[in-house]
C-alpha cells in the first residue's frame, strides 16, 4: 500500500508520523511524508519517501515562533497569518503527493493539514485523520483548557453547565477564522462543508487518537470513528538515537540530574527560561542537564558549576529515564516521553494544547505546574524541591509508566490503517 501522511507543526507533530512510517515500511508498504521542506533532512536518511508541502517553516525565525506561541493570540495567528494564506499552495502540493507514482491508497492527515480533507474529497482517495492530544476533540464531557482563557477551566468545577459551554465558546470566537477554507472549497466546486477547525478535520472512516488513555478516554461527543492507540514514539535525529559520550560520562558521574527542556519549538522563544533554570539548580544544589536548542542566546550567561551540563539536544527516550525530574513546556511529544520514562515533572506551558496537557498530568498526580510568567529561579526551585521531596509524585509516575508500557501505539495505529485500506478494496 502507498500511504501519504501530511501535517504541519513541530518535530513533536512529525515524529509520530515517522514512527508510523518506519513500521509501515517494515511491513512492506510505501509510506510518504508530505510535510514542510524543513523536515526533509530528518526523514530522507531513514529511507522514507518525502514530498514538500507549503508553506515552508523556518525553524530559526524567532519572530514567527514567538508570535505563534503567544498564549493569547498564538493559535489565531498561526492559522490566519501562516497556514491559511498558503492554503492553495498546500492543496496543490498535497494533490501532487497523493497522485504521484500511481496514486495513494490512503491519505492520513493531522488537524493542521486543512487541505487534506479537500484533496480527499476532490480525488476520492480514502482518507483517515489523527490527533495527538485530547484537546483536539473539544469535548463537552471532558472540556479542554483553552490557552487564552484559562479561567474557564476553573469555573467548570464551580458553575454547573460551564463544561458544556466551553466547546460552544471556542466555536463562537473562531467562527470567522476558516473563511479561506470555505473560499477554496467554493472555487473547487465543493459545498461549504463542516467547520474545518472542529469537525471537518476528523475522518468518518478512522480517527487515530495517538495518545495514551491515561491522558483522556473516549467521550460521547467524540467522532464514532475515533480509536485510542497509545502514543507513537520516535525521537531520533535522522536515525541517530544515542546520547553523546560526553553526556553519558556526565550522567555516570553522579546522582540523577534534573533535565530542563522546551521541546523542539518553544525552545526558539525561550526567553530567560534557561538562565532562571540554572539559577534554580544552584539554589537547590542539584545536578542538571539543560537542553538549550540551537540558539546560542539560550545558554546561561553566568558561569556554571560542573554540576550543570549544557547540550543543544538529546533523545528524550534516552535522557528522561535517567532524570530525577523533568522540567518542560508541556508539548504532547515531550509529555509523552516524560510519562513513558516514569519520572515526575514540572510543566511550564506556553500555548495551544500545552495548558491542557499540563492540567491532565497534574490530575494524574505526576506533575506540578508553574505558569510562564511565574517562572523565576526562586519559585521554580521551590516547586522542584517540593516535587523531589514528595515521593507520591515519583511513585505515581512509575505507576503511569507501567500502563503506557502495556500500550503499543505504533502497532495499533498501523493495524487500523491496514484494515481501513483493506475495507475499501
């Protein structure tokens, strides 16, 4: 089978697709990743077919990253200023990808690939979709934390009926955003269709919920085609998955360190996170690993003791299990790896799904949460000290990790994709 996957976003969005593609390739199929050009260098060395889809993303554009990660307007700007103006380009690039080399047997798209359902409708190619976090279902029975309106989540426990109002409120404030999608559908001779932000992104054939049940379970208002698979783990760097010898030497030289990271995207809008983190580590007297990304401005300016190791990147699957605690931004990919590692965490969410993910791991009893505006050396040190001194967080993290170890998101998802294609033959 030839299966084309498409999405936009960060490596946290693309890595699960790489995991599925590698497994499908092992099973004898031909997966194609139709994603922005910036990901080619991580995909092509794996022997996976690649197709570039616009708009391209510049991972070094700090201005764009900061706009998109703004907690108040980030989601709106990402859609209205970045994705939707290039929707026609996305459509034509994805159309080329699914019709090349004899055509695709299945198209699988993430929720930000707004051209995906349109391409499927125009071509008749079977289509499945996927989501990475419970937030994406906007359930009235399990209402998400909306990043620009965090107080709504506090009202849910105080005012009856607020929970069911959250999805309605989200639809109301975004009602004008998808106008470009409706315009393109009209140009192509298609009906207006369902709401692209909430409804049209979900396939009636199959919606892969690529997360663990520990984060969220099925709800009555989820699509009937939704299937929770478990996380689809992959964190290689073009196939390289080992820690450097220098980092391994540091880890072996003392007690488990704290690990600080902002994932693959928020790290470009780090502000003084690493500066404050290094100071917090000094206050605590702990060892630490700071994963600072490629931006040299993220390296703390103060002189660091030999208890602190600074690196651009390390595979989370290798470093997290060797951490005393993990301090991160709450992206679902980072959160998944932390849960799998069975380590307690302190989450400092930015925007999008991160505040909702933070609330969920807090409810699980494996994490504390600190708001970005409150993240200073003294407050962070206090939170981390409490996290380390209360053994219930570590114990609960181990229990949750045991549940995740029983799941096989990659195999479950690939089985479902094969069954979806075979059912249409």
